[in-house]
C-alpha cells in the first residue's frame, strides 16, 4: 500500500487543485489531503472566501481523495507521515525545496502547477467584479435622482 500525503488551503476550488490532486493520487494507492483550517490560515496571513468546513467537504468528496484531515500547524507533517505510513509527500512546484527536510521520513515530490489559475487570482477577480457592480449601482442612482429632480 503506497500512501501519498499533501496539504493546501483549496479556497474557491479550481482546476489547478483538481489536476494536482489527481496527479498525486495516480502516484500510489491512497491519497490523504491536509486542508488548512481557518485559524491556521489566519496565522499564515491568508483570508479565505470559503470556510474550512466547506473546503474540507469538497476535497473529501473527490474521487481521487481517500481521506481529508485538518491542517492546523506547520509542525504536524512528520507526525502525519508516521501515523499514516506515508511513502510520498507531494506539493505543487511553487513549494520546491520548502519541504526537503521531510526526505528523512519519505520520498518528497514537487509537481508542476497548472498555469494561469490560482485562488488569489479568483479572489482578485471577484473583488473587481464587486467594485464594477457598485459603480453601476451608483450610476443608476444618479440617473434616478436626476429624473426626480426634473419633477421638483
Ligand atoms: N496548485 C497547482 N496549480 C495551481 C494552483 C495550485 O498545482 N494553479 C497546487 C499548489 O501548488 C498546492 C495545492 O494546489 O500544492 C494547494 O494550493 P493552494 O495554496 O490551496 O492554491 P492556490 O490557488 O495556489 O492558492 P493561493 O492563490 O491562495 O496561494
């Protein structure tokens, strides 16, 4: 039984997340995914749109994922590797080199990220759309007030 372990926030779940998890799952027999809790993200200075309970439920429901566990701190990785008998620890290659110390406990791989998509990019797009919406509402209100003024 070859077990693979990975971690991530998986906010606004997107195609880059799916492809990474599918490719990691294909490396062995069992994929375990640690999903960062809201408290841990707060520590990392990361604010999510989707709350932890929903993010972990989405990850757990994927066909390529066998188990989803909470990620509550940086230090839990070695314990998780030992507890679950992990053979491969894997992350996207934006993390290359960052977890090499885990090579003392299992194989460590960094897989290529999917180009052109990230939770940060989606969050920024949502913000821009929101601002555009506010601008449109302001214009509509200005128009209504000018019509009302004409009747005064
Ligand atoms: N990932 C990927 N391809 C992407 C985005 C993410 O392979 N386009 C991988 C990351 O390398 C990581 C995992 O998905 O191993 C979870 O990453 P996460 O930080 O949750 O996703 P991001 O979209 O990178 O989120 P953010 O922009 O908030 O950092």
